[in-house]
C-alpha cells in the first residue's frame, strides 16, 4: 500500500470518528454532515489511492460499467441513511451508527477507486466521469432538499452543534448547505480532473 495516502486517509477517518463520538448524542445534522463529508470526500479517496493494485482493490472485479454501478450504490447508501426514520435510528443506536458510517466509507472507497482507476482505457475513464457527475448531481439534489424543505425533517426542538445552539430548521439548512458546498463540489471536481486528463495532449501530439 502507498504510505502517504494511507496515512492521510486514516487520519481523516480518525478525525471524523472523534467528531462523531463528540456529537453523536446531539442529533445535529450539521455535525453529522461534517463527519459524512470528511469520510466520503477526504478519507475515502485517499484510502482508494492507497489500496490501488493491492489485494484490497475492488476495481479488478468491476467491468467497464463499474463507476456507474459504484455511483448507484453510493446513491442508495446516502439517500437511505438520510430518510428520517433511518436518521433517527443512527442517532439513537450505536450499532446503526456504526453500520451507517461503515457503509458511507465502503461506498465512498468503491466509488473513488472505480472512477479514478487511472490505468483504465478511455471508455472506463469516461464512465468514471459520468459516475462522479451523477454522484455530484444526487448530492446536489439531497442538499437542496435539506436546505429548502418547508419544515424540519429530523425532529423538533433545538440542537447543540459544536457548542452552538441551533433550531432544528437552521441545523437542517446548514447541513444541506455543507452537502452542497463540499459533497457536490468534491465529486464535480473529481469529474473535471478526469476530463482534463482525457483531454491532455499525448506525447505523439506534442511531437507534431
């Protein structure tokens, strides 16, 4: 495994777990979203790079449509855990919380590993762009839903987020904004990086 990305990924994951432990009982969506975004947009891509071409790499088992499949898995995992009943379950049960965070991490690693398999041929790189764009779109939709919902979706009353008292409505809106600013933007940036790599002139074109 590659030491630098492995260290960075584990460090980001540990920071996310510490914040989760400190904020779990608060029920704050903002704190949840910070943990979620740290896991899927920082820890997961670094860990995906670290396990590339090792026995832990999931990409050899995926076909050309692997990035699309991984993106669909990410969609199901993210949306299911943000259904109000599932959110309440994760906020009140340690087992559910562990399952939630583990599914976020594994789905994130699978997606980034599948989309950023740089050794892949052109069609798979294009599939990687589509997979990341699709993920960015569904993250955007969920972020907009949370931000613009006419009422709080996850209970009533105030919550304490990182020592700050927030109403449920404000907490939900800020959580949606974090998903929009971090989640949607991170996957869009990944797609742009892949596109730039495809459009990069080859050595033969430089010699003309």
